[in-house]
């Protein structure tokens, strides 16, 4: 039987919920509105893994985030996987579903690594068709996230901001703005994060991600293994000015600290959000 | 280069050498094209190895990190993932171990590994399988006497049966208790039933008769046929329902 949950949506600041923190969350019931699940960690059809999520859902709004759907891929969509995601989303009455821009499979082989798309008109048209197809199957709009990129294709003709803005309009999807990834792309590829932020249609930005990166000999990796860095906090302030009060998630995936440390990061994000909101309310 | 060609080359590059045609298409501020690809290659392999380590923790403990890393790499190469669902990725890992133990005589001491890995895979499966509905005794009692031979039991989604020539359950248990030194290949030749009990995966050693009975039930044999093959059905069935091994029934000529 489907459990019945309170229908509150995700809002304010949430955290990425990882396996290692589930028991602590159930025991401590931290004061948060919502949490986000990585689809690949939680695609259970039953048993304790699903039942723990049901318990958590009684106290928190949940969202789902994935990177394996290969929305930019040229192979047919993995509709079996998509149906399983849809079933989980319905079962937990999640507020929304997000996926990353990119591809992860070709010729029937899945890498489970998000690979970058060239920012071309061909890739844009292909991606938009696939987003529409996925949204039709899921019966809801998707949020699409900007990826961390370590390389550029020589034949790209669009900036990241232009690509994402056109994608959102043409496929009628919403946007998840990952500020850590924007900063990484600025550092690695010289694409100004501010320029990308201002190119995005503010009305379609539904969620913001904050996390830490790893500096590997001067090249930044989206490792999510450290606190949010100062440059990303600055981008957060700018994003709030541009997009207003947007649900914001703090992620930490590798070298996972105790839950309390993650909650401190969430508290910092909440304080910054309040500061920007107050300032905007007082502005003439 | 069109999108489809680019993606084919990229995935090829993750599996082995980076095609020159791809290298000429990419650049980065500080890294060479090959270094860029290597970052993605490393991430993909790490994700797959981590998934295997979570599904096969005892196998990993037994062979050690370095060997497990090598085997995971070979698995990634020989059995590429065929679905976006990472939880299915390990399904053919026991087959690879079977090939490796048959091919390499130095692995003779670990000849039980494929069966141990099969046990771990079935435990992983049992943990996350779909929930069963509660057994409907009321409807079962109401089945007309003339229809009883057509009663066909549904086996729990989480349940699987395996036979092992080796004492893999003892080996698995020793590693749960962090007593790997207790490893012994004495015993074995046993049937195991892997299922879910009170939300957790469980393993029972079962008699060959019960294993065969479960096998026939999984093939959809109705009660009338089972009664011809098995004495003491009336003793086995209530126990199977109590254990949660049977989750329901249908009449043979009706859709399941």
C-alpha cells in the first residue's frame, strides 16, 4: 500500500542525504525542511532501504537527483530505469526530480560517469527532444543541472549559459544551478560563472546546489569531498540576488563528515539566504 | 564530428585507449586531451569498483584490495554495464570469478570464490527486492475443493535458492564476525535459501527436497503437480508461509 505523506514541497535549505547519515537523521531528526537522494544509491523496490526512506519522508520533503539517465546520449532512453525512477518518485511523493546535462552511455554500454556534451545546435536539439520524452514518461517537469566540466569540445558554438537557457525554453524544463560546478568550469575552462548565471532564465531556476571541490594540481574536480569554498559562497550570494529565494541544497559525498558538520554548512547557507532576502526586502 | 560518433569514441576511450580522432576534438586550459579523458576513465572505474565492493564485501576481504581492484577492472572491461541502474552492475561478477579461478591455478585455494560471490549477489538482491503483499489466507481457504489442484504459489520476490559445493555460508559468517582465519573448506555441498526476514536478508541451509520444491514453485507448478512429486507437502507449506517464502497464490489457468 502506498504510504500517505504530507504534501509539503522542498523549500529553504536542505542537505544531500547519504547512506552513512540515515541512522543519524532518523535518531536526531535535524531541523530541516527537505533532503535530496541520489537516485543510484536508493533505487530499491522494497526492504529496509526503502522503509528507512519512508520513515524519513514522514518528517521531510524529499527530492531525487540523478546522473545516469544519459539524457544527452544517442542510445535509446533506458525506459526500464526511467520507470523505476518514476515509481520511486511516486512512492515517496518527491517534490521534484533532477538530472544532469550530459551523457553516460553509448552503443549499449553505461559508464555511470557523467560525460560532457559539445555545446552545439545539434546536441541542443537532441537533448531537448530527450528531455521532453523523459518528462512525458515521468509525467512531470525535470530540473536539469549544469555539469562540472574538465574539457571543452573544439566545435562547440554556444556558451554554457546560452546552451542551458535555450535548453530550458525549448524543452520546458526547469534548472538546477550547481554553483560549485560553475566555479569549476570558470577555473578549468575560463567560462565566467557570472556570465553563465546572468544568461539563465530566472523564472526557471528551481534549485541551487552548493558543495566543495578538490584541487588536483591546479585543475578542479567536482569531488564533493570538502566544505563549500569561499568563491562558491560568493556565487551563492549573487545567485540569490538574481533568482530570489531558491531552495538550496548542501552536498557532501566523499570523505563524509559527521552529520553535524553538514548541518553547519546548511546553517551558513540559511543565514546567507536570510541576509540577502532581508536586504532585497529593504531595497527601495 | 557528429554527436553520435563523438559519444561512441568517448565510451571507447573509457574502456581502453583514447582514439586519436577524439583527442583532436577536445582541449582544456591546463590538461592534455588524454589527461582529461583519464579523469573520466578513473571516475567511471572508481564508481563501478565501489559498487562491486558494496555488493561483494566478503569477496573483497578475502582477496584483498589490490586483487579486487584488478578483478573489478577486468569485470568493467569484460562485462560493461548494460543498464543505467547501477544496482544491477554486479550480476555477472560470479561468472567472471568462475572464469578466473578456472584459468589461474594460483587461485586454486580460492576455488569457492564464484559461489561465495553468487551468495553475496543473492543477498544484495534480497535486500532491495520488491516488498511482498501479505499472504491472503482468507481467499486460500475459500478456494473450491475442485480447484485446489490448480493453486499455484507465488514465491517471495526476494527469495532465491543456490547449491554450493563449498561451505560458503560458514565462510560468509566467519567474515561477518571478523574471523577470517577460521576459513575452512571442510563441509559444503549444501543447498541455501536466501530470502528476506523482518526486512533483512537471511540465509538458511535447506534439505535438497525443499530446494527442489521451491524450484518447482518458482517454475509455476501447481499444487496438483507438486503433490505428485513431494510427500509431506502439508508439512512444508505452512512452514514456508511462516518464513515468508510464499507470498500468495493464483489458480493455474488465471493470470499471475
